[in-house]
């Protein structure tokens, strides 16, 4: 996907510099932790969405670069805390902060990242971004809290699942596109269409991620997989299978959910009769179609085409 | 201490309403968690410092009330995450969120509180408070990260200890007084004097807290004590004792630090020959004297007198 970023490569480098400058500390212990977080930097999907939305809606300003660093910092904070919540070992082929330095350092590092994200955001002249980012992180936390509340809940509906992933993942990608359009001076319809694109991309991204947690390759993904069921989290393939399986398969799935025993082969076999993985990928495809449709009102530009191609690549991620 | 707040009682009620309104969610699971956090609301020291500093420096505005809720929210976030870090059972005679709902809910609830603190802060017209609060929470996180980095470090100096507690505790109390003075329209000297008062009060508060962790009564304090040594944290009484004890007592203290075995009676006995508790309380007293001296340049008002009396009560807290 990163080859898609070539038109914004120079801007992305500036974003990385703003990111590093903001996190720099006089304390070596803090810099060491931040250096480890820098190795998590992968696709930089969120800064790319923000910058490309800005370009597609009129062009980039200094604010875009700052905000691209802010959204990446927010995202990194959620990764670091998520790895504590998920008790994960590996992230981007590196040992996680929690595994390397302990849960306490990981909790505090996440706090440090979120604090700096808001601090950096407050450097802008207007409060608009601070308010938008604040409202977004409120929603992200609500999504995560809902998720742990519904752990092991076999009655979780698709709507509830979608509300959870919209909160924990899509709210931030939607905000990236909203901010990109807003700071490019777009009118309110265009800002709303951009946010809708970002929301749909985020939902499709999370659905695909949840599928990969079951069928993906740890080697290709570079992170611990199978954590969802191990942590009693219901995702769309499992919700679909629970609704359409025969009684014995449903009982087996219920046991996996209850005990949190991590056996991905077994789960894959249980999902086969209902074709739940394909069903789920089809739903993700519908969100991608909706995302690209939202961009149809924008003028045809290279940036818009890149956003469309990015959306299409989301469901073809490395398995 | 709360009888001291009578002159600001009506304002404090407004602050509580702003606090509750900001945290209100459409999700019952989130409100339940926030309701539990409301039971932690004790002295509300930080809102009181902010409001009284505002009164002492010219009078209160709507911004003061909002910011008083913001600083309390920041403080609550640190309490909730600290209880996870310290593996604490009891806070204000209630079971902690981590003990009641698990570490995951506690981590996310802390994130929810800090997110809402920044969101509420961004409702103000100017960025001044957002920038100041952001810089302060950066410092708080650095203080906490330094603290866990130096766990079990018998070579920790008094200066390093003071840098840690200035970051993790005093930075926020200093900011409370700074914001109180700033939004009352005080000149820069008065703002600086107010911040100095708040910093010194915070340092004295934390030193006293660290003493109470060793000699205080859990029943009176309403929280788990003895966690510092159990978590290999060096505090001033222990630093002093390590420097002045004979070799056998030093070895014993080293063992307690290394093993993290929680035996407060034993620690108290080890601190007796060097009179380290009294030494530490004397240092706290010096910070209190410095705090009250900082207020001497302010005009004599009831609010200023209350700030002075609050400072004096810090070292006479319930044991």
C-alpha cells in the first residue's frame, strides 16, 4: 500500500519529523520507549487519509501536517494500550512494549502518547481540531469499553458489533478525512462526504482485521493473531456462524468463546459449513463500495484516485 | 480540610455538575464505571486550589469552573491508572476499579477520563488552557515513567526523588494555581508566585503521602497502604535511612526493596534509628513554608488566607 503514498512522500517525512520532535524528551528512559514505538510505524494509514483528503479537497496547509502527526500519535497510544488489554506478544515483528518493559511502562507510555497528541493539537490557532480530536477519542474509549463489556456475549448482534468497531476504529479514520477536508477549506457537504468515506474505510478495515485474526498468517501480519477469541471477543465471522450453525457447532463455538482457548484451526473448521469468512468479507466489500461512492462528489484528482485505490486495497490485505 | 472550602462551596457544586455532565454517556456500562469514580471524589484539592487561586488573584470566571472540572478529571484519570500500576485494592474505602472490573476496564476508564478532560478543556475560547494542561500531563507521564524506571534503585538521590514527585504530583497542583491566577487576569509575577505556591504544596503533599504509606493507618486513609516499598519505589524516608543507617540495617532495607515484601512494621523499625520519618516531615514543612511565603505578595483576602491554611493542613493530614 505504501507505493500509493508516493505523491505525499515528502509530506509524510515532514509528519514523521513533527511526530518525533513532539515526543522528544530530556529523559533517556522516555526516548528509549518512544524509539521502540517508532518501530510500530507501518502503513501510517491515518496520516495518509488525512493528507490525501486534504489534497483531494483543495490542498494542504501546515495544519494538515501537524494534525497528521496528531492522529498517528492517537493511533499509537491505542495500539500500546490495546496490546496491554490483549496481552499481545508481537507487533510489527517486534516484541510489544508490555512484553519488553512490562504492563506498567506500556500503560504510562500510552498515556504519554495521548497527552502529547493533545498537546501538539493545542499548538494550532483554532480549537476546532482539539474539539474534534477530543470528541473522537471519547468515542474510541466508549467503543473499547463496550467491547470488553460484551466479551463472551453470545447474543451480541451485528448492529452492536458494528457500533463497537465504528467507535474503536472507524471514528478516528472518519475524523482523519473530516479534518483533511475541513483544513483544505471544503464546504460542509464535502467535509461530510469525506468523513463518511473515512468511516466506511475504517469499518471495512476493522472487519478485515477481525477476519485476519482468524485466518491470517502471523508471519505475514507481523503480529500476534487469534487474540479476539482468546479474549472472548465476538467478531462478525463468529456472530454469523453462531446464527447459522447447527446446534453442535454452535455449542462448540460457545465453548471456544467461554474458555478463550486459542485454537485457530478449530475455529476455522467451525466457520466452514456456514461460509462465515466469505460472508464477512462480502460485508467488508459493501463498506468499501460505499466508501468509494462517497468520493464521487469530489472533483477528479490524483489524490481522490489514490483514496479510492486505498479503499480497494483494504480488503486485499496480506493474509 | 473540606470545612475550609465553605466560601467556595457553591462554586464547587457547579464544578461537580460540569464534571458529571461531561462524563455522561449514552452507554449504561460507561455511566456505571463513572459512577464508581465519583465515589473517589474526596478533598477535591485540585479544583479548590484553582478556584481559591482565582479568587485570591481577582475573582472567578466561567472558565475557572470549567477548568476546575478539567483538573479534577485529569487527577481522577491518574488515580485510576495508578491503582492499576500499584495493583491497589482500596481507594476511598471503595474497591478500586481494577479490583472490581479488572485491569482492562480500569485502563480504558482512565483513558476515557483523560480524553474527556481534554475535550472539556477544548470548549474554552482560547488555547491557553489546552496548551498548559497538555504540557502538564506530558510532565506527569514523564514523572511516572521515571518513577518506574528507578524502581529498586538504591542509588536514587534526593534530587532525583524530588524531580519524580514534582513531575507526577506537583506539576498538576502548580498548574491549578497558575490557571486560577491567569484566568483572574493576574500579572505575570502573580501568576508565577501562584504556580510556585502550587508546586510547593504538591511536593509537600506527595512527601507526606509517601510518609503515610509507611506510618499511616489504612482505616483512616481509606486506601491500600505500603504499596511503595511493595512496588520497589524509593521514597524520601527510605532514601534518608539508606544514607544514614549502619550496614546491617542498610542490607535489611535493601532486601525489603529488592523483594518487595510488604511488612510495614519491619520498615518502621528500620527507619527508627535514623529518625527518617521526622526528617522527611521536616522537609515537607520547609516546602509548606516556601509555599506560604510565595503568597505574601498577594493582597490579603479570605481566599489567600484559606490557601495558607490549606498548605498548613497538608502536613497534619489524618494518619
